[in-house]
C-alpha cells in the first residue's frame, strides 16, 4: 500500500502536549505536522495549565497526572504500544490524526515545534556537509532563532515513510 501525501495543514488542527514518557511520540507528531508541546522541564501543574488553556490533548502514561487532567476536563490519551508505529496507530484511532507525510516537507520543526520555511542552499552552505550539499538541492530551516535546525529529504525521509506504511498496515489488519 502506498503512503498518502497531503498538503492541507488545516487538516492537522489537533494540538497536543506530551509528558516525559512520550518524548519520541512528540517528535513524530511534529513530523506529521501537529502542534505538539514537549518540554521536560514542565511540571505537572504547568502541563495541565497549558493543556487546559490551549485545548490540547494530553499524552501521558502517568496515572496520577491523568486523574488530575480528567478532573479539569482535559482530554487525556495513553498511547502505549511496543513500537512507535503501534503508539501512532493507537493515537490515530483515538484522535483521528492523519498518519501521512506532508506533500512537500515537514511543516514543524521536530526539535522545537516552530514553523519551517524553505531556504536556499547558498544561505546554509557553511552549515551542511559536502555530501549533503552535492546530493540535495531543497532545504528548509526552523524559524526559531534559538533552534535554526536545517532539514532536507534525506534517507530519514524514507525511514519515516516506511514507518507510516507499517502504521497503515496495522490499521488495515
């Protein structure tokens, strides 16, 4: 089965906040284009305040935090699974998130959650390796001045697509 590509970012309007137990899942949600807060320095009170005020789904395995969240009417999700694919599928079934790659490039930085914009190769030559420069022409950069992570469609893009294909197979089975 072929992994679908979509470009309409408005379809990705769910917002998440993720506690320390789901760090990897937070990066995946960002890769998929979802506004996802993950900050290991946030305490439970901060997490609950943000989840409530910004109407975010709270992803946690912490039963105490989950109970506190439910008292505040915060939507909580435990997306436990053995693999990241199983976790993503469980999350998809509970929230309806799209398990597809954006058609062009990621819309959010997987590191800091900020927006990503296209940048010319010439503007970042000093920040990329020679092999990367020679092999790729399209680059994107995080808009957060404290991050400025650079992205391109390298081998990792294929790995992401393969994981999403596994997700689709799990959904179809």
